[in-house]
C-alpha cells in the first residue's frame, strides 16, 4: 500500500511539472482615457464610505481596495470623494491620492488581503498623477506632463526620466 502511494505521488509530480506555463498580464490603469470605456480626460475614481469602511473601486476590473489602513497611516479621516489614481501592474496595486504624502503598494497576500508598503514619492506636490505603460514599465507623470517617472521593480522606487530644463 505504501509503495502504491509513493508511485501515485511520483506520477502526480511528473504530470504537474509538465503543465504549460503562459504569460498572464495583470495590468490595469486608471486616469488614462484610452484605458477606460467611460473616462473623461483625467477622470479618476473616488472613495466611498459604507459604514466605517472606506474603499475605492478599480472600475475596469471591479476590484475594491479598502483604504482605512492607508488613510490611518496618512492621518486622513475616511470619507467619500477622495480622488485616487490606481494602477494594477504585474499583479501589484499602486494607490495614490493627491492628498497623500506617499504612494502605497499593495501586494496580494492571502485570500482577500494584501500587504501594504509605503513608497516614497520622487517629488512633493505632484497633484493627481497619471499612470501609463511605457516599454513594458510602469510610468507615472503629473497631470501637465512636466514630470515623468519610471518605477524600478527591483528597488521599489520611482526614477525621474524627464530631464530638468535649464533655469528650473
């Protein structure tokens, strides 16, 4: 009986190791008119308050991101109508509001939970930012396009890609 069990486990391992692997793109952006069906230029999702829970919905996918823990870290009272810009990039979520001092990275953890991590912004007072995909990288720019940054996945850091003009 024990030999049969060992053989079955070995066969299952061999069969599972032959499974086909395919590319799975988990990328979705907000505040980019070409990415949203009903988007006005620069239109971003806003927070909703239901009971004591404040959340924002990624309209493109229908996913809700609960904000209470992030708002607590930012010393912001949960409320309706906080503007957000969101990016789901390679399965991780970037959450930003023009009211925030930091950007927040959410990494799926266990069922219906995520680990949150604060990411320093490359500059202060960016206002509402717009996410784009550029050369298979996540790009962020301010609304007037004068400041652009690329996210370095290895360092979890934003890198300035727009040269500073003389006299600035």
